[in-house]
C-alpha cells in the first residue's frame, strides 16, 4: 500500500519516518466522524477560533485533503482514538461532515504521543507551554532524556532544556504565555527571576520588545542593594549537568567547609517518581 505521508518532509523524525520507516501497520479508510474520540496524549489544548472557522469554510468547499491519523481505542469498542489531526476533526464536525478520510494505525501510547508532538511542532501549532509539556511527558512517562528528545524532534538540546524551563514559571506567567501575550523570547528572560509575575505584567502592559524586557530586567537587578554572590563555575556546571540528565531543577548550596545542600525542585508526582527511579537505577 502506498504511504500517504511519504512525500512529507519532517523535522527530526517526521510523520513519514514514524509511519513509513517503522513496523507500524496502517490502513487508509473513511470512517464515521462520530466514532472518533480525542487523543488523551494530545499536547495541544487551545485552538484559535478564527483559524478554526477558516478551516471549516475550506473543508465545506474542498473537503479534507490530508487524512486524520487514528488508532483503535483501548477502552471503547468500535471507537478510534485520534492521534493527529484534531483541528481538522473539530472543523469537520463544524462543517457537518459525517465521514472523514483516516489512516488507521497500530500504535502504542508512546507512538501516539510522538505522532501528536511531531505533527504539531511541524505545523507550529503548539504554544510554548504546550510544546514544553509534550517534551516533559516524553521524559516523565516514557523515560526519554533531553538528548533523546532533541534527536527525535530535530532541535538542539539547549532548545529542549530552555523549553522545559518554562514550566518552572509561576502559573500567572504561564497563563500569559498560553494566551499569546508573552512570547517564548520574553518567557526565557523571566525564568528564575523572583518577581517574574510583576515583570510579565509590565512587559504586557507596556508592550515591550524582548530587547526592552532584557533592559528592564538588568535595571531592576542593578538596583538591588543585596550583593549577589557569584556561584563557583564548577558547582554551576554540576547543577546544569544534573538538570539536563534528569529534567528537574537542581540547586547546590556549597559552604566554605564543603558542607551544604543538594536540592531537587520537582513540580508534580510524575517528576518525583522520575527522580526516585533515576536514583534507584544508579545507586
């Protein structure tokens, strides 16, 4: 059977690679739109209303050109779980379609997440937080590390690390990123800053560029009367290496007598379990 994705060029391992160059079996069919259920591993949570309306109008005129990717539901008989194409699925419902073209594949939970992430990253459909959460799920639920995510997606390890650091921002700042009020460039500046909520609101209200935001942060830091202590570069290097390996923020406080504290700052039970498994596996 001809692979309907063979002509698509991916970044890292693209959809063509995930389907055509693996042992995944697939069939190309038209299926009832009511038999499709959402993907529980879908990283994308938000859909622009105007863009969705434009796609709905296009589907009314021309139909669905690129098929959806689905797998048989593990929980519900005669249902298919959507892997890629959720935006097309929503638009097709709005357009009043009863059937949609679909590629039915035999894929496990990991492949389902990989498909969803690759499709959305290729199309640049994810906001920075959704993208980071997708990478975080690969790490915490499927034992990826940052190096493996980097190779899979086709982006540098530093890009993946910076993306994951966005998840350490306060909820108020995360919300501004999700709503598109703060760009990823703005968000990177705010990581690790105590008054990041105040700065984020200032950036949004004043409509500051990334460069202007950087200048604002420098001014606020220079006005701080508390003398900043410079961390030993060797200690900082150890922190960075540990953080890259386990995907969890690491802080080392080393005193002059070489006693101190090693702290892992986890955000949820998944990260805690990940940390425990790493320690047990190596020690």
